[in-house]
C-alpha cells in the first residue's frame, strides 16, 4: 500500500532529478562541438558543428544517407533504409546526442573537444 509520505518522497526525487538535468543542460561548454560519423564502429568523419551549411553524402556497403549540418544542428535528411528511423530522430545539437541508422551500421554523434593550453 502506498502512503502519502511515499508519494511525497518520490515527487521530491523526481523534481530534484529534473532540476539537476536542467542545470547540466544549461551549463555552457568551453570547447568545440564536432559531428562524428561512425560506420561499423570506425570513425570515418569528424566535422565542426558550427560553420557554413554542409551536405555530406555518407555511402556505406549497406546504403546511403544524406547528413546536413547547418546553424549548429545536424540531421539526416535522406536515407534509403527501410525503417527511416534515422530521419525521424530529428535534429541533434548537444554533446552525446546521436542518430543511429541500424540497417546501415551508421552512428552520427555530437562530441565535444576542448583544446588543452
């Protein structure tokens, strides 16, 4: 049986977790963001997230994808896989965010690197 105190404790834990996540999201990172492209687990491309509009054709032995990088965002615009889940993933723009196209063994990931002084 759930008591009133259990609900209060669970609510506090949820609120603290959401607050912590929100604060981490707002902390600025002092470094550069890159779009990294992995095929079969191997790094094949590293491109700056910021900068001019870029259209990258990614061809694998499994199929093709069209990656767009623009205004600090990256997304898959076209794919010839049957699921199209990589297109429906939408825009990524924060470190750790990924687009995965399982039929093509493709992972597009935002990574951050800070130059050591």
